[in-house]
C-alpha cells in the first residue's frame, strides 16, 4: 500500500469516528457535520501522507536503492512488492536478514574450503616430495660413482624405478579424482556381471593374498542374477581398491569375503566387501574417504598406496547415484557396502538365456 492510500485510509477512519461522535449531539446540524468532516479529513490526510512518506517510504526507498547499487543478485525483492506491503520496513528487514544469513553460510563454507585447500596442498606436496627425493637420492648416488658397481647400480636403479612408479600412481590417482569431482570423467554405463568381475579381480590379486595367507571368498549363490548397470572399468577400480585394502590391512592368514544381496524390491544389487582384520576406530569412520587421510600414517606408508583410493571409490560410487558406507569394530573386521541398479527383469532373463546358450555351446 502506497503512502497516499495509507493516508486516505487513516483520514477516512478518523473522519468517520469524529462524525459518529458529533452525530450524537442534538444541536449539531448537517452543515456542521460537513464542515467538521472536511476539517478532520484534509489535515489528517496531509499529515499522515507526509509523515508516512518522509519517515517510512523515503527511508525504505533509500535503503532499496543502496542495496541495488551493490548489485546483489541474491536480493530478489522488487520495489513494487516492497512498497505495496503492509509493513515495508519489516519485510525489508526480513529480506536483508535472510540475505545476511545466506552470506554467512557461504562465508563459513569458503573458510572450510580454504582450510581444506591448505591441507590438500600440504598433503600433495608431502606425497610428491617422498618419491621424488627418494629417486633423486638414488640417482645422485649412482652419479657419484655407484654406477661403476653393476650390483649396486642395478639395486639402486630398481629402487629409483619403484619410487617413480609410486609417483606415477599418485599423479594418476590425482588426475582421476580431479576428473570425477569436476564431472569431466563420464561414466560409460553398460551391463556388468559383478560375480564374474570379482572372480577376475581375485585372480589378479591371488599372489598378493597368498603372501599374507589370505583366503578370498564369494557369497551369494542364492541370487538368480548378479548383473547391474554400471561403468565396468570404474567399478573394477572400486572393487580392486577395496579388496586390495582388505588384503593389505586385514590380519595375516585371514579372509576377504565379497557378499552379494538384493534389496527389498530386488531393484538393486548390494555388494559387501568384508575382512576380519583389526578394524577401524569409530572416530575415523567419517574421514576415511577424505583425500590422503590415513589412520596410521607410519603403517600406511609401509603398506604403500597413494592415500587417494577410498576418495576415488566414494566419488565413483556417487557418480553411479549411490553411496559407499563403512561399518567396522576393533578386532572384528571391516565391512564396506554399496548398491548398484540392476537390469529390469525382462532384460535379465534375456542375458541369462544367452549365458546358458554359451555354456551349452
């Protein structure tokens, strides 16, 4: 409501009250009532109009203009809506308060990201420095004369090559993580047989498992189909990372179990990666998927790895519109869990028939 209409309303109400009061007096004529009404309405109108316009709406307009000068895109309140409101000061204050609240949240998020950025740069610098300095030391030792001894030179070259291989793995993981997070790494969805994929990964890692005496098992024989819709290359990377971690950090002579289950609607295939190792303390559960986060830094260094594996796992699973969770107890092992969409029933039956034909052939 504009100042003019506000003044008209207040002046009219005031005039009506005055005329009603005077009408009860017996000696008051219609002429007196008319003059009294005009005398009440006109000054009340102009007084209220200028009071509201000067004390309220002009200040509101001034505040609104100052806000617009700042070109604040988040401030979407139009001048017409503001002026027409019953209480423009209250509405303007509410809009500004909401804007300040949102900006405060943005500032807190920027501060959090700044801390994360500093930690990330420090972690990357440290991770890159270790293999570079190691390779540099071996090369300089060779240049200082060790190259003349075939045995020493071969040993040092192997160590330098191992350090450079670790550096290559770190850079490769950083590149993949960056691409996944930015959305540049697209998921090429197709048909993936999870049970067959796990068998292939077990074959690749069986020598590593044998060195630690770890048995590799698969559970889920009661299921009719293990086929999901996913990017086979990326899901292979997820399973390889989780299984490799289970072998490395599980107890010696232990076991690694991949278990498959269906959800209630049979729309998803749930995959569990379970080991019987020492477990992960509860205070680390929320952070193990962060880049370079290590539960025991010295132990992790001995085991190898870039510290990016679980971060990559999380982002790849997220890119499949799912989440990966961890459940662990000390001295009772660790369980990672994620779900992937299954094929529709009719398409699964066609695949099963095709597999049967291939077996009989």
